[in-house]
C-alpha cells in the first residue's frame, strides 16, 4: 500500500508557502511532515487539517497507488 502526496506539494507551491509554514499553519509535528514528504501514511486527522487549509477533498491532496505483487 502506497500513497503519493504530489498533489499536496503542488498546492503548497501554488499557495506560495514552504513546508515549515504549512506545518505551523495546520499544527502538525515534524514527524508528520516528514511522513508526508516520504509519501508515508498519516492520520485522517492530518488529512482533514490539510483539506480544511486548502478547502479541498482528500483526493485533491493524496493519491493511492495500488502496488500489485
């Protein structure tokens, strides 16, 4: 199971902020920001904060990648 947050980083660039500003604006930890940067799983609470920040749906910030064996 894999996730891709490329859409999130596009929104961050479009907003004109950096990752540290994003972290501070939604109140997440450095560990959580690191997980996002590495395309790792984060909590639904974190995804909800991101959706609220960018006024978007989850599909606008993350994509599920089906990795077949």
